[in-house]
């Protein structure tokens, strides 16, 4: 294990497009209380890369994605798009710059306006921005629908409720790609779809990445899906990042006990034995309103010590492509 001091990934990785630094999001509750949904999250995504963001429901994955697109903005921290901090922009300047980051939402049907037909929905980003003539926008929308595997003439005049979930997700992807974004935030885009349809949507996203040059932040709780599409994977627990590594490295040599437990829980129907990983999770997930002191995973970790209760673990680099926030990383 390397004992070299941790450097932020964006400090030494070429071609970084999106850099998130110390992102924190706090919400106000009743009676003057506050709830910190995301705490000090940092990562970057370089050109041509897909970063998977995984963790249990309620860990803050979606909040991170929404904070990146400033919906709502983070309480503190930075979201740097090619060096420009979106958190410092306001009004019209933010509106123009934010078109470079688009989001694909989890529920494909409810994310589309039920009163508008598919053609209007896909055209909408360009219409709102005042780009092109009506004829030009229609041509671009038809080309984009074709690019995501839909017949433009067959779906143009139909409404979302007349399409399947997979078709609606293709429409959502087409709409997100219309402004020619640099970053696509995908918030569990396949979790509500059949397994066979999931593979098709993943192929659509991969094709879009290669064809349009976008980078992907792929948010999900299914580690098998994340492995298939991601170049690197970041793992979250109760609002904090606990591990970040290349996809192959994370799945072969997880260093955080929580990551290892997640991998142990992935069903495996192969006849040969899977990686020698024993589940280590115990107890229930603590309330995010009152997270444990020190390491937030310590109440469920068999390796926890007094240090884990008193000291928040900081990200440390254990290999060139592997960083982990744990006082007792696994070998």
C-alpha cells in the first residue's frame, strides 16, 4: 500500500471536463434543524469517461447529481465545468452555461410532459433557447430520435403514455442530447425497466457517449449495471464517498468493508465460485438525520475501532487508480 498523501484526482489527471470539489448539500428542517444529505464529496470526470456513482437508497447519490446541475445548488463546494465554477454563476449566465450539463431522470414517463407530443418534447430545449427555425429544429429532433433508436415518424405525434417505459427513456435521452451537452447526468436511468430493455438503454447511452462526445455520470444502486458501463466507480455511504477506483480494480480488489459487502450481495448465477468475499454488513442503516460520529459506516463494520468513532477517515491513495476513506482498508 502506498502511503503517499492523497491528491485530488483532478490535480493530476489530463483532460478533466467536470470536477466536483468538497460538494456539500444541507437542507433545512422544521424547528430550525438541518439535514446534511451530502458531505464533502469530491471527484472528477475526464474526456470520454463514464463515472459510476453507487450506494444504497438514501445515501445521497441523486442529491449529488442534482447539485451538479444546480437544481438546487450545493450549500458549499465547487462544480467546475472545464474550469468554470457553476456555483458562482447566477441568472442568465447560469442558464446559458447549464445547458452544457443535462440530466436523464429515473422515471422516464413522469419526466415527460403528458400534454405534449414527443416531437414537441424533443424540440423543447432548442425552442426555449431560441436555436434555429421551426424546420431546422424539427430536422434536428428527427435525427436525434433516430440516433436513440426510435422511428421519428412513428412516435412524433404520440404522447408519453402511448409509449413503453423503454421508449420514453429513449425520448428522455434524445431530449437531453439536443442542446449538445458536455456532461450527461443519468439518475438511475434503467432501474424501472425490464432487464432486456436495460441492456438496450445502456447501449444507447454508450453510443451517445461515442457519437456526441459527452461524458457520463451514471448514478445507480445496481453494481452489475454500473460495472458494464463505467470506467471508474465511486461508492457512497450516508452522504460521503468511501471509495473510488477503476471499475475492474473496484470489483476485483475492493478496499472498503462497505464496498466488499455490496459486492457480496450481488446475485451470481455462474456455476463457478465467485470472488472470495464474505458479507460483513450488520445492523441497520443509521438515520441520516443523526449519522454516527467519525466513520459513518463504523456501526455496521466488523473492523471498527475507537479511532473510527472519533476520527473521520479521509481519502487516501492506496494504488495509482484507487483511493479509499477507511482507517483499516482491506488488502
